[in-house]
């Protein structure tokens, strides 16, 4: 190759490098590889992961697939709830439906567990939404890359006159024809770390369909949602312990992610909107986002105030902050602060009379200690 050819090649190579550097990032490819990185595709990793754009497209596709598949399956669950294999509660609006190979004993366990879960939710005036628990061994969820042997999801089904909150549980069993009750069915039983309960369907069963703003904040949508709902049951079942010092462990757990805002809400009701995320609503792509804080607030509202007020809030068509103001007559700052106080700082024993000065000193000491503990925790990287 002549010197002239080398010069031309070097010029073209330099021009290509300039184009790669100057032009904006390209659309995200399906796979991350060396060529994609050289061309400045926004790949996050080298093991087949994808960038922000591809992740958003994938989540949108999965949401659409869940919504499409949930509609006909919801209709099938509603039909099954009227069939011979359905197991109905005598005191709660709960029906358990099952595939023919799911043992009746498992269905009874789910029914009893659902009745127990609903017992934590105070009754209110007005009809709620029936709950259908679907126990399946055949695949019902669309194959959207989850590759799960087990799955649990909930959604709100509405079609014509039929409205139901459906909790679907699917477990793909190995084909063991010789055993009538294979040991693998133990994983189909209620409970467990993944929140395989009726979860938010309990709120729908007691208080009906939420308004649009509240539904986006904590309600269920007309598609399968892979949300962890175990915390709400835990908070409602929690009983007031013996009067004593501040629950430091619980306090650190609640406030460690944003302890300045946590303290501001706890002290004067400032920043409670951010703690409970009432202004932005729920990011449905983040199943764990703000779930514990919202569950704590809802549980406190249900345990400390009349359930009819919660119904007014739950069914309100206003945004969440305005719905809380309308339902309870006070802003989220007051409600959030009181919820945190009851959660982490026990009230004084009944019958005791303490002066305002002593109470103020106690508050200041508690808040100072809280700030020190949380600051130390954040500094240590815990």
C-alpha cells in the first residue's frame, strides 16, 4: 500500500472517530457487546443487560402483555368462582378457585388464611369488591423473560357487571403422576417472604374500588402486578407493646434511607409528603418503592381512626394529598407525623400526668438520640 493510501485510510479512521465522539448516543441495541460499546450505545453491563431505553421498552411490553393476558384469564377465574371446584367463605367475600390437580386441602388453607388476613381490616359501611384467589399449576402469566417456576400477582378485574380483585398464584409442578399429594405442593401454600397473600385485595374487599389518584398510589390496576404486599398485613397485625423506651431498631430501619426528612416529618410534619410519596404516586415499575412507608400510614389510619373516614379517602377522586385532607380534615403533615410517632415512640402510660416542660425535654432528648443514631448509621455505611 502506498503512502497516499495510508494517508487516506488514516483520514477516514480519524473522521470515524470524530463522528463516534461528537454524535449523540444511538438507540439501545438488544444486546450489549464490544461493538455496541465502541459505537457508544448506552449499555449498562457486559452480560446481556440493557440500557435505560431498552429497559423501558421491555417494561412497557411486559405491562401490555400482562394487561392483555389478565383480561381473558380474569374472566376464566370469575367463571370458575361459580363452578364446582370453587371454595367459598361463609363470612367473607372470598372465593378460592383451583386447577383440578390442586388438592382441596391447599385451597382450604388459602381460604382460612384470607379470612384471617381480612380480620385485621376493620369493616366499614358499603359493599366492597369480591376477592378471587386462583391456584394454578398451568401457566397463566405471559412468558416475558421472568422464567419463574413460581409466581404470584394481583389485579383488579372489571368487565360488565363483574368486578373482582384477583390474586393469582401459579406453581409449575414436576409431573409426578404416582403421588396424589406431592411434596412440591407445599410451595403453593399461603405465606412466605414473597407476600403470597391476598395483599391489597383486602383493601378492595373491605373498602371497594379506589379513586384514580389513590389507585395509582396504592391500589391495583387492571393488569397483573408483581408487588410485595406483606408489610400491610404485618403492620395491621402489630399490637402496641409495653410502654417503654423508643423502638430504636424500628426507628433506624424506617429512617435510614432519608433520615433528615424522616426527622423533619417526625418533629413538625415537614417533608411527610416525600416520606410517604403522596405527591408523585406509585412508580409501578418499582414494586418495592415506598411500600413499607405507605403500608405503615394506611395501617395507622385504619387502626387509629374510623374506617368510614378511610373509605372517604380511599374512594376519593382527588389526588392523594387532597383526598387525605378531605377524608380526615387535616393535611398529610399531621397524619404522617402522628403515624410515625405512634410507630416509633410509644405514648406515655395511661393515667400518668407529665408537665409540658418534662414532655418537651423528653421529645428533644429522643429526637437528638434519633439523629445521632441515624447519622452514625449513615456515616458507617450501614
